[in-house]
C-alpha cells in the first residue's frame, strides 16, 4: 500500500504490543492477516453507518444532503480503496488515494498556482473559489467492536497454536 499518497493509522501503542506478541509466538502472518481483515471490515461498517470509530456521526456532505446519498460514498472509490498490508509482526490499514487523508483529518484546499480553485460543483455548475474546507470525517481507527474482532482473531489463532 503506497501510504505516501493516502492515509494509514497507528493505533496508539496497540500495534507495537501486537508486534511484540507476534515475535514471541513465531510465524504469525495468518494472525496479522486476520487482524487486517477484521479492521478493514470495521472500517467498511463505518462507511455504511457514516460514523467515526467512537460512534460519532460524520458531518453530512453537501452532495449527500442534496442527493439523499451517503457521505464519503458518492462514487464508492474511497470505500473500495480500503485495504490492509500485513507482515508477521505488523498490520497497516488505509487507502492509497491522494484524497484519503483530507477526508480522514479534514483541512483546507487552496490553489497552488492559479488564483482560484475551479471545479464542477453540484448540479454540474462550474465553481471558482478561493479555498475549500473539508471537515474531518475519520473512518480509520479501532472502535470497540473492532477491538472485539481483533481479540477474537487472536483467540482463534492462539487456540490453533496450542492444538496438537
């Protein structure tokens, strides 16, 4: 996954603890892949629920409000781009899309060389503005449900490791 264009997330120490446990257990590639699948699944559920990992609703986008669709799911490209990369001691979940980070963290887009940002707005109208501010709509992270799924994957892995 090319994280330099998109966004991935560190889990505030949980990822390091998981990596340390993995080193003690030997070959944990399958465990890390299960964790990656669980975290991607949780992220996709957040797109469906239009909420962040803490359960807070995202601010609706103008497009979703006007068209009756879902926020961050106009074309579905961002949602479809969520994937994981796993090694035997690390899992990264994120998107390699250039606009993934601004939707996760929010921010203001200003023109780099032109005087105005020009784009096609709602209803197909051409729009020219000085800047566009996008609110943060976090979709990456580890929710309580995600943590339960990760714990279940770890339990299954450990149970398999101790079978004869």
